[in-house]
C-alpha cells in the first residue's frame, strides 16, 4: 500500500512539474494550444490525488482486516504449563433431560 501512495505522490509531483513547464511555455514562448496544457495538468494532478487517497484507504482497510481475523499477535512454541488442581474443570452435573417430579 505504501508503494501505491508513493506512485500517487509521484504522479502529483509530475503534474505539478508539467504545470510549471506549461506556464513557462505560455509566458515566455507563447506557443501552446489554448486550454490543452491546463486540462492535462489538472487531470494528472487530480489523478495522482485519487491514487494517493486510494492507497490510504487500502492501508486502513488492510489494518482493519488484520485486526478482525482474531489471531493472536504472538505465537509461542510451548503452551502454558498446567497447574494441578487449578486447570481441571469439575465434571458436569448429570441431567436426565426431564424435570424432577414434584408431588
């Protein structure tokens, strides 16, 4: 997910550089097609922002997914030691499935 965020930031940077290039050509050389440079620069910058936002949402979604799996954070080679008398459960009460007669 960090790579996607990096690609998005790189795209935004490229759009900003292209916008500066288009401004330079418009102001000093005056040989640009009207409207084309601004539209392309805006599309590149907005597309980069969308990629960054998608990467951020993906990062949070991945964190939520990892937390909802209910897996322990640590794995142990050996389980806890049994304590005599404390870890045994008492036997369940015997029930016949019917209620006792009350007469």
